[in-house]
C-alpha cells in the first residue's frame, strides 16, 4: 500500500514538466489504437480485444518484441493511419506534461510495408502532431542494423530533406552485434555533414564495444541506452570528458534482463560518475510504462528529489537536437512551470 507521502510525491511528479529524448513512435502505439488500425485495414492480429493485445504486448524476449513491433507497423497502411498515431502519441505526451519530445521513427519500415512515400509520411505525422501544439514532437529517422546499404543511403537523404520540417536527427536501432555499423558509415557522415545530429542505440544488448563502434562509425552525439559503458572505466571517462549523452531507459533495461531489478540498475552510478544522462520510456506499452512512471520509479527507488529531476530535465533540454534559441525558450518554459 502506498503511503500518503508516496501518493503526494507521485502527484507532484505527474504534474512536473518533462522532456523525453528516447521513445519510439511505432513502439508507442497503444493496443486500442492498434485494434482500430487493424479493423479499418482488415488486418488480423493475435488478439481481437484490448485485454488480449495487452497480454500479447507483454515483453518476453527481444525476438518477441521485434515480432510485435513489426506486426504493429504492418497495420499502418495509409497516411491517415500515421496521422492518427501521431495525434494519439502527442496527446499521451501532453497528458504527462511532456513539453518536448524527440521520437525515433523507422520511415523505411513503413515504406517497405505500405509503400507510403516519405514526404507523405512526414506530412501525415505533422498533421497529427499539429493537433496537440502544447507538446511538440520532432523526429529522429532510424537506420536499422542489417538494413541494406542502399536503404541506409535513402534514409540519410530523407533526414536531410526533412531538415527544417521536424526531422532533427538520424538514428541507429536494431539488435547490437549482428551487423557492422561501418557499412552505413558514409550515410551517417552525409547526415552529419548536412548539420544533423545522431542518436545511436548501443550499450544495451551489446556491451561497451558496441558504444565504441557507434562513436566511431555513426558519429553518435547521443547514445540510446548506453548503460553498459559502466563495464569499461576508460569509456566512462571518454563519455564524461566529451559529455556524450546517455538516453537511459530503466524499465526497458530491466525487462530485457540487463539487470534483475531497478534496484540493481546503474543509473545512480552513471550520475555519480558525472555522465550526462536522461530518463526515458523507450516503447511504453511494450514495457508497461510511461515517462511519468519512469520518473516515479526512479524517484522512489533512488530517492531522487525534485531538484534532481529538475536537473535531469534541464539536462535533457541541453542535449536535445533543438537549436540554441529553441533550447533557451524551452528551458525558460520548464523553469516557469516548475516554479508554479
């Protein structure tokens, strides 16, 4: 049973302004929305009701996660499906008082399965996001490990074409260690040369060597997860010295079996080491979480004060891919909201 003090803390955290840097747009589709998409596109799913889909969504292992993720993506057939997903996602973020989000998005997967041209994808997503202006969302387009080189090149071009239109970065996702990142090195370089930033998944299912790989071959400015850097003291020093940001997703890490429980998670150690970190939700319905839940769990487990949460939030703004002027506006918005 939660004490009155605990309930008060949870309400405070619910109301606090937040920023999220690591969440997957397709991985945030709620079961209710997926049922709606499947119905209107005449697609069969393993369950026909919300309770059944929630059970199917429950994380079992990485392969099952990919299976559900791909099945959800295949339910997207038309631009209006993307518009619905974007609107529902932004409304969910706004309900948590998330003032800004950078969401990973695998445009190539949608192009493969539905044949929707990228410009139509982007227009549809913006129509959905625009319906919730109080919680703006920008996109990071992912190259997935194992994608053919030509598709990586196309994604880089999409990223460059999307600059100024809500695309703020190029990303790397997929299972670590199965395919070398170097095959896409020139695609990441093209995006970086055009002025884009890179957020690369590493140091989760792969160890410290996977982080070194994306620093060298993806020119990563931020590391998605990155928690296993703690296994290599020299790498920790390098990340600290360069202030390479780690987008930490505690519940996701525990679900994948990296750590037996949240109490064993190295987040406090990473912070004590002086690393730049933020707390994020990754794929919320798959891990039965939200960004608010992540903040609450970390606050309770690690005894984080609201001052620490404020510092983490402002740190996320500083490491976002917004330009300096927009960062300044967002920092002020957070400070004013926090004081209130």
